[in-house]
């Protein structure tokens, strides 16, 4: 069926090496107009490399790329959005191509055209809005409008839905379908197979830098894709995640007296937040408690205040109210909170998590070194032993403590940040989107490690936009809405419908 | 390590050229003089590198050198303080200047460039006003205190003795090297320079570390200023220490410190400081116009950092090719 669509770009034997290590090899691929092509694969499989090659950001080390029509633009919309936050929407859309009259900016034409292009992506906002003031979903649409205005026939989206809420995802998928109907080639990477199954006309599956399958619509379903991505049936990984929380009482359909059993099993209240008021939601006070050994999920839409709450508890940002650990109030500030045993795995690991140019070892031992120093002197042999054991425990790949963190895949970078806290065995572990941009295999391993820390007595509170993750990992779910806690759901009550009801402001 | 070899190569090359084409380069007097100046500027450069490691900058070093240096004879001669009071007072004052910078940068979140640029103007102005813009000197007295910079230790060579300033330099360099490589706070300082936000999220007291770095830098500059004035005997408040911050920063960069922060090598910084002083001497000995001094130093610095970048890229590419099947 896709044969009669025009081929816009074709790759033959395409490959790329970084510092001698092959990131991608032998890719044969045709990109056709009027088609949505999905690229799936685990982290480190070579998806980002393939996108960079296709969009011309990096040159191939081997093979060739043929463009059918030189005027057909190719645009890449990054996972990290690349808008100038200080410029307005129109300024961003026409950056470098501003309409001019006698050398001066023609603002009237610019805003008019911008409004037209925004309409093609279903965004009806004032083009004079500064981009820094837009929510992520809108910024992404602005980027797409920008690409279209530059005559892009091939639109490449790198994990476009990773930061979007469910309704925003729906809108994006509709826009992708609309672009397809107008003859644009849409290429996208996603970790969400549901989206792929719904919209993709063809799927390219990558594993370890090579294509393991190119399937047309009708030839792929979830289990086929998972098998091609992982190279084995996913069941073992899933079982591992389940066995790590080997506790029969955690079974999904436990009885109605589960909450009582819950508190019986986790007797001590380890973390308590008393009327915590964050900067962004000054009129809402949040109170919550997490018992030792308990994993509590924090669900809610983007902007509901989950990150602010976690960062307040961790002492990163100032807040009102009290944070107590084992019954005693902990002083303000990240230094005091961390020393007391409250640890946060932040959402944005590149900015707030890793030291990208340092080796794994320095990253992992960062919080550990002062707790095991001799009058300020680093215990070097102890550090080596510690790093070795953490690297083995989190199944870091490659298991090389000397490896620079920048060269690791997203999942392994996340394991490095988690490893930093595993090293100090925190009393309270806070995680903000613990598996964003992490592949299926690494996700199960990270979940298992979180559960292990809880089993060792830690109180775990994690925020996730993925309901699936919340339901899989949490013993109890708190749903946030507009800066406050909209409701609490015990394990047996927590369904996707119940969570979404509370998250969207429905009555508890 | 390889970076250090590179800068050592430049240092030796300049020495070889200077000794071949300049008559008096390899004389004991000149080498002794070079050691003295390298040690003095080395102390300033070590201070600058501590701040550069955090990703910051200190432009006030030269003015702190001036204010601290000028204060010594001013307090001793004009105000007849005891040397036992002057030395600690000047060092404490320098540390306070650093604390002032550090607090403005970490509490008010002002940019280091701005804060220390204002410092550059401020301390120079204070020094000139305080002394009525008059030259300050020891007037032939206080030789016992000046011995801190003027003493010479024979090492069995006829024409060459080791100047006393080498002692504080070696002590400070060793302490700094141990601090950066072996202590928790040193590791945290490097981590803060790499990614301040990630360090903060890991519970590292980044504000205290950064403040401490500015205190150390100004303290080193104050100590340097004292040793400079002990060495030269008298100085004009209007030009003493002019551009010294640039020598210090240039030495640190030549020695492998990245202005982005997170990278430093104590040995590299010392070699960088020495290279700049040898260059300055070589310009004079080779009969070049001394007005060319800044141009030559600027050119060498540019060539040095460009070569470093090119070698790095070449090595990356070669590694890539070597690993290809």
C-alpha cells in the first residue's frame, strides 16, 4: 500500500561510529511522504543516532543518504526542545528567516504568518507570547509549526510524547495524522508502544545499533515489537520486577481491608510532611506521610505540583510547613535534608543529576565520600570497592566505573544517579519521573532497585506521569491536582480511571 | 597529565630559544630572578585557579595585590604598626575581601565577572585614596620582615640560590593539590564546577564551597601582594599590580584550567605561571621592544589553547579510526 507514496529520503547501509564504537550500522530505509514511520528500540539501541543521521546533524561514517528532492526540507524536533525562551513565538518560528522591510523586521507580517502556521498545528495562541512562558506541550507544537514554515517535507520527532499529558498526546497524534494526510513524512521515536500501534504506518525496530525488523501496518502488534526490541520475550524482565517485590499481599486484587494490612506491615512513619506550601501553589498546603518500607506513587498531570513538592521535601527549594523524619523536624536546605537521609533523584538528570564529564565512579561516590572520610580525606580504596558494588548492583552497562557518564545511554545515566543514593542507603528516597526516557529493560531493573531500597527500610515517594508505572510500583497512590492532594487511593482502588478522575479535578 | 607535558614543552622551547639568542638568559642572576617572579605570580595563579575551577572568575586580583601590598609599608612606616600586627591584619583583610565577593555571588546571585570587576575598581581606588596616591616604601628599614621575600638559600651553585618565595609557593601548591585530589571538599569543589545544580541536588554545600574559593583567591592575592612589596621595596598605588589578574588567569588557562569549570592541575598552573615570566624576560633579552610584551603573551596564549583544542580533536579522531574494523 505504501509503494505508490513518493520516496523522499533513502538510506543505504547507513552507519555511524563514535570514538570507534559503532552506534549504528547497516541501516537500509526509505522514508515516504504521507506516511508515519515509527522508530522503536531500547535505550542505546541507536534511535537517536539514526535520527541525527537522517536529519543531517551528524555525517554518516559509512553508507549513503539519498534525498529525492533537494528542496524538501528535513526538520528534527528534539527531545529537549530548542526554542529561544526570551523570544516570542513568532520570533522563534521565523528565527533566521524573519520577514523584512528595508532591512527592518516586518513584525506585522511575522505575526500574521506565525498565526497561520500555528493554526496548522491547532495552536491558537498570541504569537507575541514569550516562549519561556509556554507549557512544554505548546513549545513542542511551536517547534513543529516552525519546521513546517521552513518547508519541511520530512518531520522528525524525537520522543515527542515523553513530557505530554494524555489529552496533549491525543492532540499531537491528531496533528501527526493531519500532516500525513497532507503528504508530509512524519518520523518519530517513542517508548510508548500504544502510540506506535495507533498511528504508525510502518515501524523500524532497532536493537544494539542494527535494524531487527521493518514492519508494515498489519504485520506488527505489541508482542512482536517487544520481542524484536528486546531480542527475547519480555516476560522474564517483568517477572523480575514482580519478584523484587515478592510479597503476596501486594497482589493486585487484594481484599478491601488492604489499607489496614498496609499500616500493619509498615509500622513506623518515616517521612511526614506537615502543611508543606510550595512556591508555585501558595494557597495549597500538602500533608502526607510515608512509612518505612512503603512505596507511594504521586500521580497527577503536568503542572499539578509534584516536582515542586518533591523538591521542597528534598530542601532544594524553600517552602512553608515542616518536613519530619522519624518524628523529628528536619532543618531547611538541601545540605541538612540530604545529611538527614532524604535523597532526591531529579526529573531532569542532565541538568540536576549527572556530572556528565566525570566518570561513573565520581558520580556514584559523590554523596558517599563525606560519610566515610577520615577527617576530610577521601577513603580511596573504600571508594573503589563501593563504586564496584554499586555498578554491579544496578547492572550498569557497560559495567565500567571509569566510563564518562556523557557516553552512557539515558537508562544507564539514570542508574548512575540512583546508584549515588543506593551508596548511602537513604531513609527517604524521592524520585521524580524515575524512568523517563528509559527503555523497558532498564525500567524494570530501576523499579527492582527502588523496591529493594524500600525493603531495606526506606520510605519511597515517587512522581510519575505514566499511570502504568504508578500502578506497577506503588503500594499506595496520592493524586495531585492544582498543587494539592486531590485524593488517596489504596492499591485495590487505584485504577487508571480513578487516578485520572482525581487528577483532572474530579471529586474524591 | 598530557596537558602538563604540552605546557612543559612550551616552557622548555621558550627557554631554549631565549638561551640561544639571548646572551644573559642562562646566568645565575637571571635564573634566580625568574624563579622569584615565577613564584610570586605562581601564588596568584594558584588562587585564580581555585576560582576558575568553580566556573567563576576573579578580575580583582591585581587590585587586591596593590591594596594588600601598599598597606604593608603604609601601616609599618606611616602608622608605625608592629610587623606582628601588620602581616595578620593584611591577610585577614584580604580574606574579608574574598568573603565579600563570595557572599555577593552566592547570596545575591550576582555574576562573578561583575562583582570582581567592581572589586578591581574599588580596591585600586581605595589604595590610591588611602595613600594620597603617594609611593609607599620601607625606606631602608624592616629588612627582617622583607627577608620573607628577599632571603636566598644556597643550593651549592655559585651564582644561583633559591629565593625565599619558593617556600610559600611550594607549601600552597602542595596543600592545594592534596585538597583537590584527596579531600572530600576538593572533590566537591570540582563537582560544583562541573555541574553546580547536580552538586546541590546531591546535598553538597555549593554556596559555602564557592564562597570559600573566592576567600582563598583573595587570600592568595593578598599574600602575593605582601611578598611583591617585600621584594621590590616600594611601589606606586596607581600602577602596582596592574594587569596581574590577567597574568594569573592566563597562567591558569595555559596550565589546563577550563574556564567552564571543573578542571584544574596544580602542576600545570605552576608551569603556566613560569612560562609567562620566561616569555616576558625573553622579550627583553632578545632585544624585542618591551612594548610588544602584551602582544607576544596574547599570541602565545592563543596558540597554546588552540593547539590544545586541535590535539584533543585529533586524538579523538584517531581513537575513532583505530577502533574501526
